[in-house]
C-alpha cells in the first residue's frame, strides 16, 4: 500500500485500531500505509518513539514521528482538512463548543478504560507478576465496568458520528476481544450500548479494521 506516511501498529492494540478506523473515515488510506510491528523487539520503533509504543506515525521529510493515538487523531484531522477534494472534508474532532468537549471526554474515558482492560489481560498472561494482586485486578475491573456503564448512559450517534462515538466502540469491542475471561458481559447488561456497537461495527471503516491476533 503506497503512501508518504507510515503508521506503526499491532492488530491487537485498541489505540492502533482507533487510528486505522480514522484513516479510513478521513479518506487518507492512499497517503498512509501501516506496518505491523513488534514493539518489544523493534529497534526502528524505539528510534522513532522513545516509549517504543504503538501507534506511532512516521512522517516524511525528516519530520519527528507522532505518538499517542489522541495526538495522531488530531494530526489526521489536520491532514484531512488540508485536502483539496471536497469528499475528503471530514473531521473526527468537532472544532468547538460542547460537541468538542464531549468527543475529547469520551476519548479520555475509553482510552483509560482500554488501558485498564489491557492490564487485566497482561495479569491473566503472567499471574506471577507483582502487579496482579486481587485488589489491583478488582480495581481495574471496576474501572472498566463503570466506564461501560457510563457509555450506556451516553447519547451515542451511529449516523453522524465523531471521535467520541468511535472510542465508544473501541472499548467494548476490545474487552470482548482481549478479556472475555473477566466476565465483562456488556452485550446483555448494556442493551443501548450493544445496539450502538452493532450498528457501528457494520460500517466499512470498522469491518475492515477489526482486532486480530498477531
């Protein structure tokens, strides 16, 4: 896939999936390629991002790489707005007002909850870890459950959706993919959220950018 930018990802990362969906939605696929990478072993990624985490966006012309999915999403919006084609004039982050704060608030909620779910997964893979006391796991699980409860109460929009709605799909789908053992049964217990996720996951941007095991 030719492109002047390169997005370093893993197919299991919720933050990388968020960026992949954004690229599709903003009609930037012809400019941005993505590369599956092992962040634990890649010297290339470490050179570009001192944190050695995905996603990382490598830019052309010697410009510094961008990292943290929230920063990358803002940059993707900027790229989309700089296009000359009318059909590419899309935005994920509303420019101002309460709609902007809603989108950023939901992103913050879902990003942190995804991190908690990721730590639950890591604990299940390494039970001997020092950071997996039962109280720690209970706290992480509670954070995820309360975040899903908050999404159930939100007025989520599957038609005219923005970054906040996108993130509201990433969290429950990541829980289902990564930590099914944690008894996070959000489909039966949060019917509004389940209906919303079903509608969103049917869209092309989501269908073509699903989670998968490496």
